[in-house]
């Protein structure tokens, strides 16, 4: 038995046959398409606005200066191209449910195994970090609270929420995203008013656009500082790919997914570049406290005494949103792995309401690892740095796999690309630009000792997965089972028909 991309005959797809695991009823109904357009659009916004924008942007500005606008712009543009590639892949075959499905079909079963488990671990680590952050924010409001209590309470809340139908997840993320949007838009409006009226901050500095280049230039910390900005800024974008994970449970993906992906550039321009530009216009970059959220400084400058309270509340909800998204994504990956035979069989159970219940319990058990991290005390800062750099290294692998999958898809199925009404621009060049940029980010991670650790640890993890794949592969072969669950094929004519039915 050889490792070839998973596929089925065209006749099987056209006849409407479903994979054997679904037909047998062992998955108890599968996932349900319970997300509406408003859910997907707000999930796309929430995924593109990370906690780092509110909490860590002060440190990034201090390190890079006004050039941070270019850093965020470049990262946002490249990720927009990656999401366009992901969007075309997902709409080329609606049987794709996760990145793992795409990777195993285009690259091979081993790739589906590795990218799915890697993405699962990325979100588990990210969720642990979010729970630790939530504890810090809760202690702002309630200093006497035991360090373990907020993490445990949040973990239990995430379990209950993710045991509900997917629409509950969509509603929660919808309102979390609304809070982020209102806060950022309020900051931009206030900042524009301050610049227009020549407001002077408590230090006597007048708000003006010229602050973006009058304090040491646009690149005040030099080329090295500019490069260091990428390793910090990339953290804020983890989760932008969530729009691809939710596509399997979204109504009318042919209409709603392109809308969500195409708006990424505008959202990054407004929420990242717009907000940070306004902040540095009101207060010069070299006067911003790196230890404090610049959002707090901004609102505090206009005499808003409750700025610290409100911004900390917003960051608290942002961290909760990130953890909720992480549990959702990780459980869907675990569910898909079980259906492929790459994880324990009991994880493939989905309730009659379309909830992968066992995968939820399996994933959320690991969230309680936040308790010993919190009890580590002085090691907390180092743990945060390690978690952030690991998440960045692992997410680069996920994004890179999407790009490689697209390269192979475009080579093998040029007629599918032509039939799609959501085509990637310059498809022979765009993927290679994306991969080159990811290699550049990896080099940036190597510049700092704090983030360099991730580059040392990552090979160990990927080596472990390679060994585990050989174990899983031999087990499947010995049981005379396929290396992965089959994905029905789709013809170019079917792609044209689907777009016509849902868009015309």
C-alpha cells in the first residue's frame, strides 16, 4: 500500500455516495452547518484581531517605532493571499472540512496527519496561555482571587459552551468581536478628533501626523529593530485562519466565505494600521510606555478615568474569545483525525446536534495544564514567551501546508481553478511569495534568544509526529484499512454548477 493523496472515483462523487464511516452511522450524524453569514463575518474579524493588539502593541511600538505600521501591513497582506488560497481550496470541494482534509488530499495522508495534530497542539498551547492571561486580567479586578480559580472556572465554561450546537459558538464569537470592534473604532474616532483639534497630552506634546516621522524617522530603531517587529507582530495574527475551520459548518459557503476572506485587507488596515497610527499621532512612539497598553494611554490622555478598567475588560473578553476559538478549532481537528483513523476511534463520535462531544472532552482536559503554569510563579513570564514563540513556529507550519497544498492543487487541477469564481490572483507566483515570507519570519524568530527556543523545540515535535505517523501507518496496513478516509472528488463542471446555484 502506498501513500497517495486520498481520492475516490468521479462516479462515486456524482452518485452521491458518502464515505463509509458516515454511511455506517458511527459518527452519529456528523457536523452541522449552523453558522450564518453574520457569524462568519464577525468570526473573521475576531480571528484577525488578537489579544496582542490590545496588550502587547506598546512593547512592539517601543521596539520598532512607526515602522510597525509597515510590519502589520506586510503580514496582513501575505496572510490575505494565504486565505485566498485556502478559500479557493475549500470551495473547490465542499467535502473538505479542515486543513487536514486539504493536506491529505493534495499532499498525502502523512501531511494530513501532521498538520491536523500540529494545529491541534497549537491551539491547546494557545488556550493554556489564554487561561493564564485571563487569570492576570481577573486579578486586576479581584486581586485576592486564588490564581487557579479563574483558569479552572474558564475551562469549565469553555467545556459547557463547546458542548452546545455550533450556533452557540457563533453567537458567542459574534458578541466578543463586537466588543473588540467598538473599542477600536472608538479609539480611532477619538484620536482623529485629538489630531484635528491639536490636543496636547499631559507631557505638553501636541497631537499631529508628523509624529510618525519626526522622532528619529519612520525607521528609528534601524533595520534590526524592524526585523524584530515581525517576531512579535506575528503573534497577533494567529487565528486569522479560523475562517477556514468554520467553513465546514457555515451556511452557503460559496457566498459567505469569499466575503469574509476578501474583507481581511480592509479589516487589518482599519483595526491594526488605523488604530496604531492614531495612537502614535497623539503620543510619539518614544513616549509610549511599553509596559502598558497604548489603548489605556490613549483614553487616559483625554481624561477618561476608567480607561484602565475598560481596556482590561476588553482584553479579558479578547482572551476568552481566543480560548473559545481555540477549543472549537482543536476539537474539530481531533474529530477529523479520528474519522481518518489517525486518532482513537471514540473521538469520531458526533451527537445528533452535530457536536463532536468526545473530542471536546479530550481537548479541554489539557486546558487544566494552566494550573501548574500559574503556580510556577516566577517562571510565568518565561512560560509566556515560550508559548508565544511555539505557537508562532507551529502556525507557520500550518499556513505553509495550506500554501503547498494550493501549489499541488493548481498543478493537478487547472480546470478546477478556471471553473472557480473565487480564484487566487497570479496563482503561479502568489504561493511562492507566501512561502518565502514564512521562511523570512522563521529567520526573524532566530534573532532573539527568547523566541529562538521555539526553533530548537519544533524539530523535536515534528520528529515525534513523524515517528507516530509510522506507527499509525503500520497499524492501518496491518488491519487492512486505508491510510486515511476517502474524500469524494469533484469535477470542474460541478464547481461551476455550485457557484451558479449559490451566487446567481
